[in-house]
C-alpha cells in the first residue's frame, strides 16, 4: 500500500501548543527569506545554460555520500547502487539502484537525509507518494522526466529557490571563466561566485599536489621552488578569485594547527614538499604554516577564511582505492582548536580586517573551546553545524552549548555545504525551523521577548551569513 | 510515616498530553514483548534446579556494585554493607546492611539504581511500601521469605519475565556442561547460552592469565608456547562454545586498539607474555593483536564480536587489594575508536560474515566516531548505552547523537548487562520507555508517522537485538 | 522606543502547564532561602564600612570580563570600554563606555550575562527601562546615584541579599586583618571569610611567585629553601586562615595532575623553582606535587579543598601584556581528571577527614570521569557548573549527565564564583530555577514524588553547599 508524501507545515517545530505557536510565528517571519549559500559544492558547470540532470539515480543517489554509506552500512555493495570503481563488476543500472534505495528507505528514518530527500521529492519534484519498493519505478520515471525539462535546469532552480548568492568551491588553479560568464548572464538575479580552496597546493599530502603546483607555476609565471614566489603565486590566484566575485577561502585539513615559522624553515619545508619526500611531520608543519600564511593574506585582501577541520579523509583504504574520495568513509577525529590556532591568533587574532569562520567535526569543543574563542576574538566566528551535525538535533546541540557563551552574533549563520542542489531549500528550511524551535524555548521560558526573537531569527537566517561572508561588500549585495 | 510503593504506568514517558499519548501508544505495542538478553553477567549456576537466593541483602545489595559504591561515596565502609575483604573486621550482618541501604535510599534519587530496585521490589517481589529506615526490617523479612520459594528460583523467574534468550559471560576455559544441560532442560522455553569471553587468556595483564593459559593448554592439548597453536586452542574453545549454543564473544579492554602484526612479532609477544615479563607496551600490543585475531576468527566461525572498551578497571588499588574486582571503582577513560579499530577494519571492515558490536564508556565519541563508523561499515553496530549510561538520560543522549548519522538500524538494540537477575525486566522496561519517549518526539514533531514509529519501536525492543546477535540462526529462534 | 524592564516571575521555568506548576511549587520552597556563597571573588575591602561603588560603568561593566570579552569579540577595543592598558590611548569616559554596552546589549541575548544584568538592574537597582542606546544615559545616572547611597554599600547589600556566608579568595600571603574585623562587626549577621588560595606560592610559573615566596618567608620566619620548612610555612598560613574563619582552600591549575614524589625529588623541584630556572616540566611537577601536599594538609586541618582545573590562563598574550590577567581571554582545555587525580587518590581517596570539590571546564568529563569518581570516592564532590557553564543550559547539562551516576548528594550545591557583587542574587536565582526545572521533569515523568523533590531542592539550594564547605562546623553556622 502506497502512502501519500506530504510535508507537515509544522514539521520540526516543538509539539506543545504554546511553544509551537511561538515557533510558528517566528518561522513565519523567516521562512520565505531569500537563500544565501556562500559555502557548498555544486559544480559550476551545472549552471551552464544547457545543462540538464540525468536520471533520478544520477541526480539523487549516486552523488550523495550520505545516502550511499547508509546503504553500505547495511551490506549493499557500491556497485549495487550504481557506483563503479576499480575492478567493479555488475554495476546496477540506474533504475535498479534507485529501487534499492527505495526498498531500504526505512534506514533513513530519524536522519536528515530523509528529511532532505522527502522535501526535494515533494516540494521541488512534486512527487505525491512516499518512496518505497512499490513506488520506486513510478517515482524514478517521474523524476527522470521532470528534470529533463528546462524548468528544472540548475540555472532555473536558483531562481525558483530564491538563491541570491551561491558559492562553488574551487581549487586554486581552477579556471574561473564560467564564473565571469555567470556574473554577466545572471546579473541582478543571483551571484554564483567561486571560493578559493587551495588545499591541493598547500597540503603536500594532497593527491593532486604535484600536478596542481605545476599548474600554479604555469598560471602565475612564478618560480614555485622559492618560498616568497610560492606565496606570491597564491596571492595572484586570490586576486583572480576576488576578480571573479569570491569573498572567501576554504581550508580543509585534519587539524586546525597553525605555525609561524621563520622563512628559512618555510623554504626547507617547501623543498621537502616539492621533492615529494616530505615526512608526515613535515607535511603537517607545511599545512600548519600555510594556515597562517592564508590568514595573513586574508588580513591583506579581505577574503573571509573558512577552516573545516577534523576529518580523517578516506578512512577506508579499500573504498578510496577503488572508488576515490568523498564516498562516505571520512571519519571525524578529536580536535584541539585552542592549541591549534594559538600561534596564528597570537599574531593576527585582533587584526581588524581578518575574519575566520570555524567548522568542526568534534562537538566536544563547542563549549570547551569554540564558544570561548569566538566569544572573545573579533576575528573568529563559529560556522553552522557541519556534515554529520547538519541535523535538527545537531543544530539544537550547537545552540545549547554555544549561545550561552558566544551569544548569537558570533555565529556565522547557515551554509548548506552541499553538492545536492535539490536539497538546498530543504537544508535552509531545517535550519530555519531549528532556529524557530530554539528561540521558542527562550521566549516560552521568558529569557527573551518576541521582538528580540524575531530579530535574532532574521539574523540567523540571513543577516549573519551575509555579514560573516562579507556578501554585501559589492554593489550587488 | 511509610509511603506506598507504586509504579506509575506512565513513568519515564514525556509529561505533555500529546507526547504522552503518542509514547503510550508506542509503548503499548512493545511493553509485553519477550525479553532477549544476549549479554549479561548472571552466573549460570543460578539456573540449577535447586538454586535459591539467600536473604534480601545477599540478593539485592551485596552483588550490586552500583548500590555499594554510592553508599561508599557517602562514607559507608564496605564492611558496614556486609562485604568482607582482606583484613576486614566488623562485617555487618545482612539485616544490618540492608538497614543501611534503606536509611540511605534517598541517595539514589535520580539514578537508575532506584528505578531498577523499586521495579524489582514492586513488580517482582510484591513489596507495597517504599524502602526506608522504617520499612527496612519488614521488607528484609518479606523479600527473604519470598525468594526462598520455588516460584522465585532464577529458573522460574526466566519464564515469569518472558526471557527467551539469556547469555551468560564465561571465560574461555570455563566448563560448559551446565549450558548443555540447560539446553535440554529448558528446551522450547528459554535458551541460556554462554558467551566466549577470553580476556583471561588474551590479556597478559589479567590476574588469571597464567592459570587460565595453563588450563587452556590442558583442555585443548595444544602447545601454547607456539603462536599458531595458541590460536588453534582458541579456535577449539570457540567451537566448544558454539556447540553449547553461543552466538557471541566479548572482549573487555581498556582501549579498542587493534594491530595486524607479522607472525614473528606475535610469537615474540607471546613469549614475553608467557614469561610473565611482558612490558606494559608489549601487553598492550598483545591485546591489540588479539582483538584482530578474534575478529578474524569471528569472520570464520560467525560468532558476533562484542567490544566493551574504555574501563579503567580497579582504579582504586586499596579497594581492589582488599575486596577484589568489580566493586564499583572502575572509571571510564577517553577513547579514540576510529584510530583504535583502523588496522583491523582495514583488513576486515567489509567482511560479509563479520559482525562487531561496540560498547563505549566515552560518550564524546557517539557523534564523532561511533555513529560515523557504524553508519558506514557493514561489520559494525553500536551497542546500547553501557554501564553508567544505562539510564533514561543516557539512552536519550545516545538516540540524540547517533540516530541522525547512523539511523536506527545500525544500533544493536538493548542488552541488560547485569548480574542482578531481578532487575532484568526493569532494565528492559526503562529502555522500552526511552524508545517510546524518543519516538514520541519524532512523531510529535512530524519527522515520522505512527506506522513507522511502531516499526522502529519493535525493531529496537526485539528485532535488532535478535538480528545483531544472530539469535535466530538456530532452529529454536 | 524604550521598553519596560521586568522580570517574569516564571522565567527559566518550563513552559508547559504541568511542568511549570510543578517547578513553580518547588521554586516557592527555595526561592527565599538565605544565600551561602563560599566561593567567589568579591574583594574584601569592599566591605569596609565607608566603601561606596563608583559610577555605573565602574560597577557593572569594567570589572566584568564576561561583558568585556563579548564586546571585544565584536570589534570594540578595551579602551572604548573604559579599560586602560599599557600604551592605551583614548580611554572612553565611564558614561561613554556605558553607552557602548547599552547600544550593544543585543549581543548578550541568550547569555547569562544578560540574565544577571537585567536582574541586578531591575531587582537591586530598581531600573524600570530596558538597557538600550536610548536609555543608556538615564540608567547610567540613576545607577551612579543609587550606588552612592549607604543603602547600596556592599556591606548593606549583604543583608539585603540574605547572604549568610560569603567567602573571599585570598592569596596565601594576604593580610587577614579585615576578615578578623568583619567577624566582629558583622557577627550574627553574615560571615565574610577568607579562602586560602596559595597558587602564587605553589606554582613556579605564577607571575607573583618570587615576590610571594619572599613574603611567605617573612610572614612565617621559615627558611623556604628547605622543602620541609616550605611546607611548614604553608601549614602556618593555613592555620592563620582557619583562625580568620576560612573553611576552604582553592587551587586553580591548568590540569588536575597530582604526584607523590619522594622528598629528595621535591627538594630538587623547589630548588629549581626558587632559582627561577624551573623547566616547564619541572613547574608542572611542582604543581602536581603541591596538589597532593595540599590534600595531605587538608586531611590534617580539615580545610575543604577546591580544585578549579582546565583554564588556559591568558591565552591572548597581547591582552595579557597590555591589560593584565582575567580580562576574558582564558580558554578551557581538555582534561583527564581520572588520570590526574589518581596518585593523590591512591594515597588519600578514602581519608575520613578529606573533602575535595572538583570544578571543571571540560564538560566531556562529567559522565566519563567526574560522576563516576564523585559517585565512588567519599572524599570527592562535584562543584557547580563553572564559568562558561554557569548558565541555565550548563546547569541542565550537568544534572543530565551527572545525577544518573552520582545522585544529588555528591554535588556540592551552588557557588556564585563572582566578583560582581550585584549579580550574586541573580546567580543563585538562576541556579534555583534550574533546580526546579530539572526536578519538575523528574516529577512530571514520575521518577520522583513531590516530597522527595522538595527535599532535593532544599539540599541543592542550601544544605549541600553548607555541608560540602563545612560551613556549620562553627558556632555561628
């Protein structure tokens, strides 16, 4: 028996009458505000005028590592989900893979994956039946047809979703011509801007380090074997990103360690890195020094610096060697933010032009390190709950543990951080509902009046992300 | 003034009308389901036909380290609680010890100990007055009389409690004849099965290591000074446990570290262990290698592997030297599950026949390591909140931090993990009420419908533990 | 438009009708109980008969590092807040600084700072308008006038607030004559007693170490270059503190590590410390040994020992060098309480005369270490949520994670830990409301009856702090 798929208007709001009424009123004030999405992973080429999504599985399942790993955790091979790897055999056809997802949809109960997918199916794709073994084929067909139409091209969806700014995440050596073209084609409508993510040229252990260092040299004409010239090359690329609309950089390392080494030591580390024979310790020092260098450059050029720390990338060597990166087997690790950032903060913690947004995979640091740091240093803000914690409960935990120390205005609002374009409205919706839910407690328990709560809700939904990412520092704001 | 002892039918359920109604309905669907208890510490000899409990103190107080340590924390000597140790003098008589418990019963307010004891007194022992200084003697007498009757023999209680499977925890060299006898005597009624817990022959620092290694050699005829033969001896004992009905092993180490050393290094470690001169580091390596060896054997023979990690056993040397082990002074320690398990998971993380259930004493790893691991590796499930966290709040925290990432189906359901036979129904009752309470929020906030919630409730109450521990892999399921 | 400032009578209580009714009834039983404040930082000279507060900024803003750091986190210079440091220029006048606070008062939404300040403004200072840019001047004037009157001298406020005991925190070499005088002048009304905090003579890295060691030698006539005499000098000062009314010591170190070194090693450490050339490791060993020595002396003389651990003092060197200590840039660090305390507990963990109260800045240890330790060792109690966690949510987290294991009676009640005298009633009020809120859940979910809940509420509000700090061990109790 199929069941109707509907989104309850009060989903994720507290269920007692008084709290719900407060939350509902607060949500009414922010639910329809435009979306600012200055961190995410949608590929820029999706916004080409003629780009269309493929079938339902290619759209909804195979690019989503949340969905894949959950099925894997219950014994499904990636090949059965339509994912091909080295030495793979028997790759399931898209329809078959989609059937597996549908038949196992109960696995996602209680997870944000289900919330996001239900939201996308219902409100974006107009699916009216719940996903299940019985409805799999019909939904596969309906979605596949729908997304072939021009109205569902990513470019069109930006307008439909009310997205005003969307940042892609780009390597330091990526070509930015698409961003320049989009700036013209979408002018006045939506800004699709790049983010400078130089990990592949700042982390000697990155798989693309040698290749991208070579490209960086070519692009900039700098002699990258010289430390000062290497930094100059990065400065040039940052300027190119700024010219293409970028307002931020991004840095994804295992730890947030920073160093302020003397130049001679830096040159030694660079020599080791370029030789391909850097030790693990040298590679770690290189990354730590480069976090500081990036902060110095941000203090100069004003690009907001994002640090995403704590991921043990590619924890499962078998998955990585066969299927590549970002396949659901990155595992968080314990972090010490205060110790890690200290060398950099000693130098730059009060710099008036520097802004750093911290994203963590170790929630035990929320109250112990991150709220005290963000609640004291003018350069630091705390980013939205990231990855595994991008959930209603994760948001509630962040508010609970951070606001008491850092208040609301040292938060950086919300970013959806996703490659799944169709889930962008769902993710912002979950955050806005979580904001309303949290504030309804503050109001219900008389810690805050409704007027203040409305203002805080707007700040969290839109204003803080605009301000934190300096999205208004242009004419188009 | 004595007070009546009653168990409110809606205890532990949310107190708002809508949430309570939902929780109540969900609880109605699972409250009376049979009990599956595949991990615990009830001694197998208690199930001899003629076994009777002693007096109320020997039954309820002295074997319960939760109760003992709380009284100790307020300055009561173990001797005053009827516990005798080396050099003890003035051991209180059972009635006297019971009076001390009763007079201090307020210490347990807010703790699961009180919930369990009230439940056992009321629903199992038909006590009608609350425990207090005034009622101590009368309750002591009533309980002592009651448990002398055949209807309150442990064997009879299994039926009364609706226990379908109960696992004891047994050393690798324990005699299994009782389990074989019980398999016949209780056939069709309840399975009392052993669990293979080889710590005393896999941990060189275990107090019984030398003795039990000698026994293991005798039992199996293997030359235990040879690494391959040592492993073969363990394989033989595992087979003997399987023949006696076992479906699982258990491993209780301070950390979950694993290693995959070459055979020559293993032989060196074994030599050191057998010589009694293993260094601390060698002992740790031995344990780490043995976790991997046990996982390899489980992949072969199908025994589910339980890892209980994080206990600093016998933290208080004075208590240990005078009163022995398990007296309430084991203290949790920080864990790094991801780093610890990696060597083993690199080899076996996707093995189709391997299942490992993880139990932790460090809740900070729930969201940071355990949910991401269990939500990705098909071999891993996360066990119920353990020990200090076996409480309504502990269960709520686990659901809150784990389900968003791992869903419900990577949990292993509930085990009561107790030696206190009378508390078994109480412990499962607390878990089922916590399940109903958590799901009532998901339903009340429109994240899940009632039909799904009923299914999840049944899964958590019964199905997941059956499946996780492979309890249905026999004819008697 | 100005808004009225009112304190809702049910603030911080749960907002559902049944829970609020229960909480309200519980709060009624404890709201007006006297205040016992055996740990705090009010300077003793404030209680001189003729002491008057200065203007509103000097009273409310500049001494409060919570308020200062939040403004700093949003880019305000300390100088703009009226705080002068080395090389400062353009120090704002008090009225100007107060205007900055008022104009940024929204930053404190959701933080206890706002709760405390609103409470002080409304219930102590009779301010009737909410603080804002518009009301800043009028409130500045009103407060400045009010606190110039004798009725608002600190000595008078003690009576008005119902404070029965207030402890100051004093260095080992501080003069205690004021405490002796106050004992006479306030006899039968309020005890203002000192606390022995010897960090400046037990931590070789303390900025005042050399100076205070010299003073200690002068005060006691002991030859401090000899280990035994150094300890004897400390014993003498402890006796002097006891004579001045002290019931407790306090120790604030980065970690809770303890050692039990042989005397010769202690002498070596002392030699290094006095030479000013102790290594970092020697300084850490010195502190660890001194925690044990202080515990030994407490076992002898009965002073309750407080350990405040986990603060990375003066994390921002620029702030420290310019503005000094305690300016809002202390950052918590991860702690291992179980490992740290073990050497001392091995020796003294069961000593009948020793009491130690633990305060932590790492909440991840609540359930993992602190509740298991406090729930087993008769010498240990867990202190109230400290510093960043002195908030309604912080209190809820402590109750949630600790009570299930340690019960209520291994908690030490509440201390306000503040220098902000006007906030003392507010802080106790927040705690009492949090107690009522937590217990209302236990009652509403039928884990506890109202009679027990009333008793627990009184214990938490008053009795446990009296007992834990041995405040009744005198005639005046």
